């Protein structure tokens, strides 16, 4: 086999590979000989089929299989022998001339093809001990816990049907149909919908117009959707809701006692408060982790600047752009609604793709040098976490992961990244900074996308 480099520009490589017809013939003869004793052909005893007849019967089929085997094995072997790492699966280019291809399958011509790929860039890892990170920490006050407990109690509060008019704090059960320009709109209708007056759950102005209604009333509620309403096709528009009141119910006493805890499946109010505190700590901890990780990745992004594989960046950009386009379509918004243009958005998201690829390569190199690995147990826990997200479909989801190895492997990357981040946080200078809940929960611009 002859291997010739025909292109080496930056990270781009092209390799021409020629497998002589004599090598193909040798492989074919070996394959025919190994098969001869196993085939059963009419008119011949097992093991007595002449090689000429074997070649006539199986030669073309076997040669096609040999060519496929060469295509599958050679790229990996050639790249490894060159001490290179391909950024993505190499592209294989073969002749499109049918006569030339047929000549190869008949064993009369050399098999020629070209590998085209980009190598992963080489770069020196830098010291991380000088990276300084502020870890925002919220001290959870008893009042915060008590507020959450009261919300739980509100949701568990009993209501009793009452006669007479609805007042603030009462629960109204109703059917309604929302219309814009006398046409019902998607998501604007409901049956047996419960609304506690004063809870602020519905569109501003809706609840106010239910004060004073009684069971059996049929009224029209006029509202204006806010300009910044989440559904762009409704934002700023006026709507009329035809409402049928089915029940008015008064709230029972708000009891913060062991009976409330038992409704939640817990033994006591003390235990409920402990669980609530743990949930708040977990929520704040996730936000702290996101902000710390963002600072770490920002610092690494400033430290490294090297040429990136174009196709890797393009693949990452396409993933981001698909996500952005889907979200815009689902929300009914346009780039103009987001105060930008498609051209500017493409530029910004390409920069984000470059950042992600660069940081991915840096984290991968750091993890490899540090000996970071992922155990089968960690992968299994990740699979179970995915399964739990689909209640009622657990077996189907589990079977999917069990029968789709690549799906399991797709869980490996985020686990690996988090473990490398943990390794790095043990090497950098981290200091705690006490902040308010509002400061912690405030999302920095692009936090959601740029954090990885």
C-alpha cells in the first residue's frame, strides 16, 4: 500500500492511498481459500470446488467486501501511524468512473482513494494557579425557609364551596374561551380551571374582573396581553375571555403544623423545614456552580488562542443555530423581536461555536493529562437520570439506551467536562463572596449558552 501526502495546509490534510492490484489479489485468494471448505455448491463435494469456479462465483462479492474493509480500517491506521488525531471522521473520496471501479472489482486495477481531514491542533497547557474566581454564596435565612413552607401550605390549603360573591383569596373554578378579534386562539381555552384571586397567576387585569362573581355567572373578561408576553403572537394584543363560573370556594385556615408535613409524606413540620432548606441549598448551589464555571471558562478562553478545525466549528455552529431557530419558531418571534438581525446573530453564534470548540479541546487536553476517566457506574447513573425524566416510559427509554451505544456515549461528554471542571477548581484560587439571593439568581447575559 502506497501512502502519499498531497496536502498539508494548516490543520488540513489530504492523503492519497493506493492499494496495488497485486495486494488485492492476494487478499482475494486468501479469502477464497478460507471459504472453499465451507461452501456448498451444486455439483461439487464440500472442499472440492475448484478455485477458478470459486472466483467466478464469489470473486466480485468478496472483492467488494475487501474494498470496504480497506476503507473502514485504513484511515484510522494511517492517521495513527502519522501520529495525528483527526478532528472529525475523515472524508473518503473515490473514483466515480464506473469502468475504473469495475476494473478494481475484477481484480485488474489498483484501488485508489483519498483521505481528507483536519487534525486536532497542538498547544501547550498553561498554569492555572493564577486564575482567581469568586464563588457567590447565599446565606439562607430562616425567613427564606419559612416563605417556602408557607407557599407549600398555600398549595395544600383546603377550600370549601361558598355561596355568594367571590372575594380576594377565594378560589374560582371556571371554564373559559379566549378570543382575539372574535377568533379563539391556541392555548386560550380551559375547562375546570382553578384560580385563586389575588395570586397573580393569570394575565394582569384578569383576576380583578372576577371579584364579585358567583357560581353560574357568565361574564366577559377584557384584558391586554403585556408587550413583553412570552408568546410573541399574543404580545400587546387585546383579548376577550368568555368565562363561565362553576364554583366559588373560600380558603380554609393556613395551618403550619405536623399535619401539613404528613400531607407531604413527611413525619413532622421540623422535617419539612429541613427538606425545604436542603432544596433551597441545592437550587442556590446549582446557580453558584454555573457562575463559578462561567468564570473558570472565561479565564481559560482568555488564556488560549489557536487555530481551530473549521469543520468542527461548523458542526458546533450548526447545532447552536438549529437550537436557536427552533426556539424562535416555537415562541413565534423573529430576530428583529430580539433586537438583532440574522446576519449579526450568525456572527455572534459563530463566535460562540468557536469558544465552545476551543474550550472543549482545552478541557479535553487538561483531562487527559490529569488522568480524568469516566466509570461504567457513572454512565449508568447518567442513563438512570435520563430514564427518570420520562415517567411512564421508563422501560422504553431504558431499552433505547441499552440498544443504542452511541446514545450512552453522548452522555459521556458532559460528565467528563464536569469532572475536569472539578479538577481545575481544586487548582485555582477560589474565594467565597456572600451575595443576596437576587444577585445570585440574576442571569448574566449569555450565561445559559456560554457556560459550556
